[in-house]
C-alpha cells in the first residue's frame, strides 16, 4: 500500500472508532430515514397514491434511499469542521502525511453510515411490506450505487465544512442545498404532476436519475440510462469538489 | 538555578548550530499585523522561551515554524530545512503541542498515540509499543484505555505532549503548554520539558508566564505587537533592564543604622540604601541598588570589620515581571493575562 492509502486507512479507523463510541451519532442514518418512511407512507401515502399504500411504499422507498444518502453526508462536514476548531487537525497537519489523507480517511469511514441508511430502510421497509421485485444481485447493485453516490456527494459537505466557521453553519448551508434537491425531484411524487418550470428543474437534478436507477434496480424499470447519467454526475462531483475541498483545507489557517 | 549557557554574550552573531532560524517573518490577518518582521534563533539542545502578552504574535510564529501557516514574507529554517520549500521534511523533525490540547477526545489515550504512530509510518506493533512506553512515562498507563474526554486537564495536557513526542522529534514546539494548569501540574510539565532537553531535543515554548520562561528557558525572546523586542538569557535580560539589588538583614535589628551606612558605601552612583518597607517584605533588612557584583566583595569585609552579624545577605536580580514591564511599557502584570 502506498503511504497515502495507509495514512487514510489509519484516519478512517479513527473516524470509525469515534462512530462506534457515539452510536447516537448514527440516528440520522438509521432512525431518521425510517421515521420519514413511516411518515410519508402512512400520512401522505394514502392521499398521494389514491389509497394504495403498498404501491406508494414500493415507489417511495428507493427515493428515500437517495434522500437519506444526500442528507447522510451533512454530518461529515460538521465533524470535520469541529475537528479543525478543536485543533485536532493541526496535529495532523504537523505530521509528514499527505494533506489529502485526513479528508480521504474521514470520507472512507462514512461508508458505514451510508450502509446503515441502506440496511435500516430495506429492513424496516420489508417489515412494512416493501418487496424487492428484481432479485438479489440488482438489489445489491442498488445498495452499491447508493453508497457510491453518498461517497461522491459528501465531498460537497466536506468542502463546505472547510469553508465555514461553525459546524452549525455547515448544517444550515447543506440543508439549503439538500432539501430543494431531494424534494424537487421524483423522490416523493411522480414528476408529471408538477408544473412545467419545476419539471425543468427535476430534469437536471442529479437526484432524479439516481432515484430512477435505484428504482429500476429494486422494483424494476429502465436502469442503463439513468445509471449512466448518475455515474457521470458522481464523476463530476468528484472532479469539482475534491480539489475544492483539498484547496480549502490547505488554505484554512 | 540553571547554568547560564556558554557564549551567551554574543547571541545573534554566533555561528554555532542553530536548530531554528527565522528571518524577517511577516504575517497579516486582515487589519492585524500578527508578525511584523520577526527574527528568531534557537541553538540545538536548548529551550527558547517566546514570551509575550496575548495577541503578541507568539502562536502565529509557532504556526509558521511548524509549517501550519505560510508567512507573507521572510524565511525560516527548522533543523536546517527550509520551512517554506520543504515543509514535508520539516514535519518529520518536529513535534507540536498546540495552545488547545489537540488530542481526539473520543479516542482513548492509547488509540490517540497509536494513530500518530501509524501516521508516522510505524508498524502497528511499533506504534503500540511506543504508545505504551509514552503512556507509562507520562503516568497515564491506568487511563490508557479510557476516552480522553474523561481525563482531567493535566492528564489531557500530558497526553497531548506525549502525542507530539511519538516520532522522537528533534525540535518540539510547545504553544502555551501550561495555560490553565494549576501550579503543581505546571511544575510537572516543566519536569517533562527538562527531561526532553536532557535527552537531546530542542524546545521552543511560548508562554505568558514570566515565571515559566525564567524556570525553563536558556534564552528568552520577548515579543510584543508582532516584533521581537529583546533576546537574551533570563539573567541577561534582568541585568540589561534593571540593576541588581543588594540586601542585608543584620542578626540584631539595632545594627540597621550601621548596615545602612555600609550599604551607602557600595551604592550605585546616585542611589542610597534604604530600609525594606515594601508591603509584604519582612522588616529588619536594608537594600541598595548596586551597579556590579563587586559591591558584594566590598561589603563583606566591611561588615566583618564592623562586626555586624547578618542572617541574610543576597544579590537580587529584578524579576522578569519587572523586566517585561520595562520593555513593553506596560504597567501591571494583569494586563498580560
């Protein structure tokens, strides 16, 4: 293993130890998505899907995966911001390691959070009556795609975490971004009910192809097209936000 | 009292091994000129105390030397390596303990130190061994498996210092290592610093405590408003700023008039002996400002000739407090904190 991979692994282990020590920090990727799932299925589901709650659950759960993953990255930026404020990162910066290692390590450890999102939603969804209609392999593919997207999307949060002064501000800014992206998409409703201008936004929203791809992989439907678009978006997120985050980290005094 | 290092009469002109050397460092944050042309030099194997009030630029200077911050202007070398050109190599040579304990509170003592070891390319086993060794040395073995957030302030500071020593650095930067510690804990830390120096490390420490600089530093740099306003040994600084005082306490208080008369004979030009009447000082002694150590040599035979028995006979240098006030024009110590 190269030095940067070893250092990142050591730092990822640090983040995992912290996560294990404070399980309550996993609420936003376990209980919270489940509460959203319950809320939308039983409170709005009947109205939205004309009484057919099961059909709505089949429609909603793949979308909930996407929304919870986008929100799941917010905590990462907050944690990194707190690390900087507490001086923990000064110690890392005074060590002969790559400047990228602390960020790569922290992002890698976030896999456990995105996996938690997938497991909680699929497990609890199954109890509520959700059924995978495709097969084990496509379902695993949906989980892999979800986690992969989470790992790319969270670099926005990392960048914001490097730029702003407090971890509260990280949350505020990220919610301003994540809420329009996830609600202004095909997560909760079929997009043909939306006004034209909103449909235009939904069409260019990266959450839309992600949700389509996950839906295809879990309950059937077109996969190849939306999957390709999603993978391009993921690459784009990395190309833009990894360098931005690294530069902000290096510049932060 | 620590011995005065050799050759201190010619601090800046010396060509001997300088482990830290900085020239003309400038750094501006918005409208604040944090460093306004700072020169620093520290000889290998010594302790350099950087002394100054809050906001004087001490921390900024340390952050530049520890490669955390690029100066706007100036050059700096640590262990002979250019801090600006080869920061990565400098990081192999240094240990840093920041103003705020920078251990990870959620990790245990041993996890914190093993992490640093791994980041310094030690194998898992070696990192573990080094961590155990340091924890034992810092008297933290019993707390090794507890999260650092359960540690007391002193324990956390020790762990933080241990973390900066994992890589056995040549140069250790301690940014206000004892701020907020009670006096007993402070002396513990001083012991640790002395041990490090005894084992060959060079230590640059910043402090607001004059007492700390006096107790630990071989040389002191006084910083104020981003500028170095003095660089000398502690004794040299005291000598430079304030004169020395000779104090005599006769065994029989009735002999005080004789003592005053004899002290006047050795007084520095334009001064006279006086009774110690300052608040807090025990009465029954007299003091006089003197211009050199020779006053003592003259006084002792004179006292003997007059058969004055004394219980106290001492040459006092001014405290660093007084030195600092004289240098910075500040009035009271409280303003420093």
